[in-house]
């Protein structure tokens, strides 16, 4: 959590090089967190529709992004 806080502060830095680098790192962190939560949701039996609704995107979008990934202990549907 400290890294996320540090990156969020750096994103507002006066130096664009520092700020933009922090934004890139935050995007990567968010992608990792999203994948972790999608994996958790699938393991708990959530449908693609439910995950999409929680993320505020379409079912097609979430399935396109994560549908080909294999999550432990879960069959693809």
C-alpha cells in the first residue's frame, strides 16, 4: 500500500517526467490488481456478467480481456 501511496503522490509531481512515470506504474499496478480480483471472482463462481457489472464495463470487454486466462480450480465457461 505504501508503494501505491508514493506513486499517487508522484503522479502529481511538478516534473512531468516524474509524474508520467508514476502514472505508468500506477496503471501497471491497477492492471495487476484487477486481474487478481477477476481471478478471485471466477474462483468464487462469479459470472462474466457479474464481473463486468462490478467493473462498469461490458461482459464482452471483460471476457475478451480475461476469458482466455486459466484461473486455478476453475473451468472456462
